[in-house]
C-alpha cells in the first residue's frame, strides 16, 4: 500500500508547483527518511520496506525543492516588479515636476 503513496506523490510531478502543499511534502520527506533508517536498524533488515521508504523520501525531497524554488522565484519577481514600479513612479514624478516648473515660468513671463 505504501507504493501507492509513492506513486501518488510522483504523479504530482506534473502539477504546477503553486498547487502543491509544502507541509504535505515535508511530511513525506520526513516519514521516508525516518522509516528508511528504521528499516536498517531492525532485525531482520527489511530491504523492500527500506526501498519504498527511500522512494517516498525522494519524492518528498523533489517536490519540496520544486515548491521552494517556485516560492523563491515568486519572491524575486515581486521584488523586481516593485523596483520597476518605483522607478516608473520616480520618472513620472520628475516629468510632472518639470511640467509644473515650465508652467510656472510661463505664468511669470505673462505677468
């Protein structure tokens, strides 16, 4: 039955990273690593169970890294977008200031 969990996790490779759960995949990664270790401690060693748990750990690790990479990219693009917007506002502010100064000079010349 545990292979079904591995297959379900691997089928999520096709899903976009924004739709994946970080806590669920961290739990898969932790469960896989803990139980893989346990399979080598118990007597007799259960290699089949260790294999499925190691695969579970790999799936959790891959998905977690995808989620973290997506979140990092989103954070970077938000910061870049904010800097770009700040520059646009500064440029627009300078343009309005220049227009106001030009209009004030014209009014002075007419007066």
